[in-house]
C-alpha cells in the first residue's frame, strides 16, 4: 500500500517533469545554441532517470540514460542540437509517458524502445536517422488506439418477460464470441432464469458490443474492466468457447474460489486505474501550507479559550472568543481559496508541445508566447478552461495565421505570432488570446449569417454584435473543414464552457492584421460577495459587482409605467419587478436596485434590501438547469436558502416575457 | 419467490409504495424555498445535507387535487440515470409503513379509469381490500437531459 502511494507520487511528478521537458525542448528548437536550455534539459532527464530507477522503471532508465548522454555531449560542445535530435527527444517523451502507465510492457512498446535506442545511438555516431514523419506517428497512434484490446465484463440477466420474445441467450453469447475472446464465469440457460457473466477481451468499442446485445436490451450490463487484456500472460485457465454446443463453463456456484479470485483481480485492476488516472492533484506553494498550519494553531488556542470561558460562565470572554472564531473562519476561507489557485502556465506549458506539433502538421511557422503565466486561477476554472482555450489556439493557428509564403507576400514576418496574455483586475482575470494572422472578415460573417437565416440582410449590426454571431450554434466561419479544427466543437461550445465558469468572451479583429479573443474570468467562483434582497417572501442574492446603486422607488412623473422606464438622475432606465413571472407589475412601495453589467443597465424593484452577504454557491440541478437566470443557491445563516441571480440572464428572461 | 421491501405513503386518498432502495431519507417539517418560474409540479428547493434538491409536489405529479396544508413530509430519493446518480425529493401527505411484498403479489394496473400517468406505476398490490400503487421513481422524476441532447445534435450538424 505504502509503496503504491509513493509510486503514484512518482508518476505525478514524472508527468510534471515531462511537461517541463517538453516546454524546454520547444524553446530549444527555436534557439539551438542556447546552452542554458541544454543544461535544463539535461537536469530534468537526470532527475527522471534517478527517480525511475528507484521505482524499478528500468526501461525508462535505459532510454533516458542514453538520451541524457547525448545532451551531456551537447553541453560539452561535442555535439550540436539538430531538428532530428529534438524529434527523437519528443518521441522519447511520448514513449516514457507510455511506459509510466503500463504495468506490463507489450510488444509494440518494446519495439518502440529498440527503435528509440538505435536512433539515439545513430545520432551519437552522426548517422542518418530513421525517424518516422510526424504525420505518420500521429496516424499510427490513432490506429493503435483502435486496435487496443480492452477487457469488458458483461452481465446478462433475462427474466420471464423476455422469454416470450423467444430469445435464447446461447445465441447472444455466440455473437459475443465473434467480437473477441470470451471467458464465461457462469451461465444458465434454463428456460425461466437465463443469465450469464462473461469477460470479453476485444478491440471493439462499447457501441459495437452494445449492438450485439441489441436484442436483450435492458437486460445487460457492460463494464469496462481494463484498458488491456487482463488474461494476458496469465495462468487463469478458462475454457475458450469453440463455437459448438458442447461448451464447458465455470459455474460460480460450483467453483466459487476461482470466480472470487477473478472478481478480486478485476477490482484490484479497477482500483489501480482509478488511482492512476482519475484523481486530480494540485501542487501547492509551501507558504500557503505554512499559513494553513498557523491558522490551525490559532483555532486550537481560541477553542480552548472558548471552552474555558464557557466553563466559568464568563459571557464576555465567550463572546470575544466567538468573534475571534468568526475572523478565523474568514481567514480559513481565504486560505482554502488560495490553496485552490493554480498559475495559468500550468496549462499553457502543456500547449507549447501541442502547438509545435500542430504548426508542423499545417506547415506553418508559429511563435507562441505566454505573458503573465504566473497569474493564478481557481483549479476548477483552469480545468474547465483547458479545452476551450486550446480550441481558440487551434483556430488561430489553423485559420488565423497564414502560410509563411502568404505572409511574406503580404510583407509580414514569416513566423506567425500567437500570444496568450493574462492580466489581473480586482477579482477578475483577463486572458487575451491573439494572433497576427488574417483576421475575421466582417462581410463573410454577415453573408454567412444571412445565408443561415440568423439575421436579415437589412440588419444593421455593431462590430461587437457582428463578431458575436460566430458564437451562434452551428455557425462555422471556415469554408473548408480541415482535420484540425472545424469539426465537432464549435465556438458556441467555447462560449458555453466559459459561461459555465461565469466568464465572458469578446472578439476584436481587424482584417489582415489579426484577431484577439478576450476572456473575462472570475478568479474564484465558489464564493462571491452578494447583496441580499427580498421580494414576495423569496430571498435573492445579487452579485455585488453587478450593482451600481440602491435607492427608493421614485414617485410621480419620474416613473413611466406604460413603457416600464424610470427617470434616474436624468437617465431613463428600464426596470423590472422580480415577481414570480418576472413581468411588469403595478407600482408598489419598495427599493430600487440598479444593475450595471457591461453595457446592460436596468433597475429592479424589490420589497426589501437585507444587506451584504458572502455567498457560497451551491449548484442547482435537474429541473432548474433550464432556468438560466439562476446561477445557484446559497445557504443563509438560519439554514434557509437564497437564490443567486444572474443579472444578465434575468434581463434576457424578462425581456422575452415583455415581448410575448 | 423474491421479496422486496417498500415504503408506503399517502397522497390524498391514494396509497402508494416505493422500493426502499430508492429512498434516502424522509424529512419532516422542512422549509421549502420557493423558486420563481419553476415548473408547475415543483414546489421549490430544500437543503438536504448541504446539497440543494428540487422538491416536487406529488399531488401534481399524480394528478391529485392540490392541498398545500397536506404536503407535510418530504421523501428524498436517490435515483440513477444512464451515467450518474441524482437526488430529488417530493412531498407526501403522510408516511405509513415499511412492508415486504412478494414479487408475484404485484400485478398490472387494473384498467379502471385511472386518472394519473400510468407510466409512473410499476404495478399494484392488493392488501386489506385496498390497492397500493407501486411507483417507479426513476420514471416519475426523470432527469431532464435537454442540454446533452442539444450538444449532440450540434455535433451532428457540424461534422
């Protein structure tokens, strides 16, 4: 158990080392003669080699040893860096990653090991290398994914009902045998109580297995046990079905030991995989941990203080201690949020390698730069952002940046520039993803939107409105779908992901000069400052940063009930009542909360303003998911609930109602 | 024959039963917070062990005349859909008993002017001259998966 734990840490760490190695190699590829980077590469490899040795990853030791030697020679100026060396290094990294997660090394990996070793060897001797092109290696990776054997556990349980449909389980199982190797753990073909448990080792996908089981729909269960053949190199003897009726089976009741052994093994494998892949770890600055320890010690002190004062019935001191605890809980809260913060370069470092490969694939030259990578965001936000951000970068490289020839013809630098720039403003983090490519053609978007029937051909749109059209579901601005971007996920999914974390996205573009996507994000989303208001016995929480001011509802001619406008210091402002229907209602006394969010400004009439409140957001699920004007709910001190409003969505909702 | 254990409860005059494996807890006297614009059969939300659950009005679900005062108890269900577990809750007038039924005691619904959605009912058990309706909570409180559907439709268009 202990050793498994350390092994997991080792794997986590090594994955981290490999990422920084990749990032250094990308830098080295731009600057072959940079000795500092070479030293860095050497150091990281040395660490990986050392750690791998401790945990018995001999194959990793073998390749890193040889490659490390090369970099040692480079360091000593006996060899020079070439593109070939970088390529070999990258393929070694992929290989090491593969080795890390393979309990038993398969033949393919062994061949790869040999290939890499011989490549390194030939490089040392200055010979020509046998490097498979990038495209090819990408392709073979895909094929390998398809051909990979997986182990499935299939449980079939038929009841009397299905018997009427004249289904014989026997034939279903026979079909399963066509998919791969089957190991039957128990089977019963008696008329009233048919059932079977089968391990299937197959390269087929879930869907294909499901297809075979089509006729016994609702009566089966398919579980993925392992991403490999669990029976491989193993002595567990199970009879293999040979296609005729004389099938020998292991009956769970007759041979319980073997069955249990198998189940146990299956569970072990499952758990191992979970340990390796599913847990998400976070590396934390030691300072933050010290701070946490300090808070804990404070808490212990205050706790005994409180206990003591209560025993002596000293009310005054108890109240004092309670106040201290309140302050401490705020600090704990802050600390917990701090612990969750992760610097942005954690993801952008990973992009470096992907961008390098991508650029090679589309034959473009790209310089990728990250500014402000040290700025931190909540782990959850970073994780959610990973995919949409990569999508934007892919778009920039695939569609934004022109080919080197075209760029030169336009008088631009051959090398296209893609930048991610992070900056902080209050509780907001801004991410700017920009490229100096071709920009987005306004005419093209306009025509396409008309063609799709999204807008009329007479529509007059501001630049922002026009660019926002690209987030419309199914709106693709690319004429030819390339195999990199433009398939599957569109910009609308990017928008959705970003809205999920309460972010906003805008586009700026100039034709021929480039495009910039600006993401406005919250640093943390789990706790926000709100104002509590009450209306019709429902308590609402409104994010404080959306609120401009609170005033009384004005009387007389300042309120235009017909058009739903209020005169606020000379500006006509639309207003809504948050009643059950969100529509307009007759005037009544109350307070006015003026909302301002970006270009949106409106007022809300409520019965009562309660006060400020730090809300811990709890998500609403199920039926409420469609009600987009609710961001969630939060517990109030007395255990009751307040609804957290999304002001922008609230306005959209009330607008729709007014129109209807 | 196999037996299962059921929780029985009253909604209006009708007696219902649900397999106890679906039931997490029965709450009493819980404050339900109303939610504006919620669907008709949803009374609001409730705080259950730090999570927020929707509260359905069983009277609306089973087409029994609404009577707010009688919605006294809340049954918290834990249900499964294809890939996840989810919890919902629903009000009932009173919780009666925990009983065992043989599987073969459960019969199809007699065809006699049933006023509610028959898909919700798995079968009927007759006890002491009374019919007990066995509900299938996964069908009654089906989790809407609109969002997922929309996304997959979209992928189809683009690819």
